[in-house]
C-alpha cells in the first residue's frame, strides 16, 4: 500500500514519506531550509513561498532546482550578508524575511514575471533595505554632529536632561571673607 500524497502549497510538488526519505535532493532541500539561520522558524514559510515563484506555471519545481536555489541563498542568509555587484553588505535576518515576503507578495500580485530565473530581484530588495538603513544611520550621526541629537519623546528627553535646579549651598563665610579681602586689595592698588 502506497503512502498518501500531499502537495506543497508553495512549490506544488507532490510529496510522500517515501520521496522525502529516498530522494537526496529533497533531503538537501530540507537540511538547507532548516539550516538557513539559527532562528529561522519565522523564515521558513516565506522562503518556501519564495521558492514557489521559481516553479513553472503548470508544473512542479524540481527538487534539484530547489536545492540549487537554496545553496545560492542560504549561505548569505546564514552569514547575515548580501553579496551584490561585488560588494558584501550586512543584511540581518529581519531584512531577509521582509524582502522574501515583499517579493512573494509582488509575485502573487502580478508585479513580477514568474517563474523567476534568479535571485536578482530579492537581492536588490535586500540591498536597498541595507542602503536605506545606512542612510538613516548617517543622517542620525549628522544630526548629532550638528547638535540636534534629541531622540525620543519630549518627556523622555527631559527626564535624561541635566538640570541645575538643585539647591545651591551658601559659600562658607571664611571663603567669602578671603575673596572680599582679595577684591578690596586689588581695587586699592
């Protein structure tokens, strides 16, 4: 008796336990998906949906193709970097997750031509997120240099402000007398 078959909602591939255990490419895909990042639980669904954008319209994507796509992408996700145009830029896991979700949304809305041929669009989205974050950090640094470093709400800033409202103590009498004598001698000469 054959095991029941189910179809992946993202890549439309039929799966049975026999396929999962016997096919090396399927095992590679599963290992790469699980190894994408230590906290990849929130990344798994968007990554699978993204892989589905590579599937031909009326066919399931081959497992070998999925494994090859993941082999290109997972090292960058794991390193929290994006490599594009000969540059390597920092790309935290949140950037990858947001970019994957955006590309999937655009793919399903018809804004992208599917099936995708490469990771080019995804990498550009991640690069733009990195550039935007760098620009914001630079603008913040420049505001600080210009003396406009007030961050947060007004009550939060005033709570951190240094005030001179503390009660001043009177100058000791012997110091006051000494100063008075010094000033008097200076005006007499």
